[in-house]
C-alpha cells in the first residue's frame, strides 16, 4: 500500500499545537514515518495518497481509559457489534477495559487482529477500536461490583459470570497477577468499595483490606504491570493510594477533597481517571448534557436508537449526601496541583447514562467547562498522558515511529473543542494507518 500524506493541517501532537504541519504515515508498517511543520514540508513520497488538511486539525487517536467490553448489561439477544465500533467512529482508537471476562476480551482481540490482517491484505478499512484490558478485577468473595451487577433482574448468564470472579486473599494475590499477565492483561484493577457514596447501606458488602490491596499492587509491579483501583469515596481512595496503586479509576462524590487525599496523590504520584460522565448518571445530574450528546451521536450515526435511549437514562443510585460538585471540584484542584488526569468514562454497553465513544466527548467537555482545563489539557488527558501513565509507549502522540492512530477534524479543535463532535466534526480516522469505515 502507498503512504498517506496529510499536509497544511493544524496539528495537536499530544502535547502542543503546530500550524501548517505535514504528517506522513504508512499502512504496511502502521507507523508514522515523518512529522514536519512550516513551508519546507512539501516533499511527498512517490505514489502517496495526498490529503489537503487546510481548514482541518489532526490529533492522536483518543484513548478511552475506563470502559467495559462485555455485553452483560444489554438485553438478551442484543447486537454487541457496536461495543468497539461506536468508539472508533468517535475518534477513539484505543479503549481500556476495566473488568471483563477473558472470553469476551479474547473474542474482541481475535476480531481486531483478523480485521487488521484482512484490511492490509485487501486494502480495506477497519471498524474496531484497539482493546487493552485488566481482565477480571481483583475481586473478593461477595465484594464489589457484585451488588450493582446483580441488581434488578440479572440473567442466568450474569449470575454464572459473577460466580467465576476471583475471590482473592493476600496469599493468592501473586498467582492471580501472574495468571492475568499470562492471559494478556495490560494492567491490574483493584476493587475498593464500601458503598458509602451509594444508595446501598455502607459496609453491607465485604470490603477489601489494605493488606490485600498492597499485596496485589506489589505483585503487579513485580510483573511489570500498572495497577489502578476503583473507589467512589474518599476513605476508599485513601486505601487505594496507601496500597501504592498507580492511579484511581474514579474520583469520589461523597465529600470535598480532603487535605490528606491531596497529599497522598502528591506523595505517590498517582493519577486519576475522573469518570465524571458516569458519576453524573449516578447522582442524577446534568440530564441536559446526556440528552445533548445522545441526540448528537445518534444524528451522526454513531449510536443506534437503543443506545441513545440508554444514554438519556440515569443510574440515580447515590447516597443522599453525594454530589457531582465534589467530583468536579476535586478534579479541578488535582489538576491545578499537577496531578495527572487521564480521560475515562466507565461507559458500558447498556449501563444507563453512558455510551461507549460519545461519553468521552462529554467527559472532555466537562473538563473544559466545569474543571478549568484548557482545550490542550483536555486533549492531552485523552492522548499522551493516558498512554504514558498506562505504559502504552507506541501511541498517544503524533511523532515519527509511533502508531498511525490519527483523527482528522473539520475546523480547529485546539481552539474549539466542540469541533470534534459538532458540524462536520470528525472527517477521517486511521488506526495503524488503516482508514476507519
């Protein structure tokens, strides 16, 4: 296949913005072969596909750092194909699954590999985002997320799945991590939840101990894997940070940011994935935001009618004292103090208030509109920072030798973030140099 050249484009490389840039990439290698700026960048490889980027901006493929790739929240018989198709249409070239069964992850990874091989052989297109995963989180007997997964009227399939979750102890932590790594886990996920932020009685489920979480983190790091942890309250966040985890997969909604949590973030260097989108669904706030992004994504053909309705619905299962405002203020303060913020939403197919792909658009706008981020900082959280903190050294930046995961947007997205989803929006997506359908 011939190389592709995008010239005269505004480039956000993952860190900075450059005007009049030229990016050359190749679908055979799947890599970016050159990046240049200014008037001296007019030399193009012979036979290249030339794209005039005038009036457009180019950004790295976005990374959704908290989602789930299983379809167990969907009604029986639902089409699961949109789980990785919808995000790619939204410019999300990599998704990070945070608790799914090995069979689901392997199914998707096989489909991704086969699609890429076929596209390279036949000169075709791709439709699926790349998938990273923790596989099953480090669950304990009867612990989180059992209550939310088994709420309502779970199917037999869901009940059987929960029976397969790990029941970890400090003594079994090392084997759990070793086996997960052997099965292709990219990182390890802790579960730390006492339900005090939820409409579930506090401590009504077993809660993981600091001893266990420390053992899991130690094993993860000994195996070269990052370790992140679920927590929706300040006290549970404290345990995850004290255990030495690399990051939190949520911020909390039960209280304002306590000084001791801020100091722990600073001391440990941990990052945070805010998941403001799902927290707003949890606290039953920002309904107008959900409706706006659901309607927009549906009109663009990114999601179907069922997903649109699901995005508009809400979880509404918070403790009376919990507020989204606490999360918004915490994220703003952490960012101001230099704590890395990594963009993620906790979107799951069928989870009320979320849609895999468009939820990340909403998340980024919440950062700029509610948390004091510049547009560059918001884009950075979904590209270079995400890749760096998870150790994905091959992506997240537009630079020579990196994966050709790229998103071409009509207008200047570095001056107006909404160009990513409003108007013509995204006009081209490439994954490993292959055009997305």
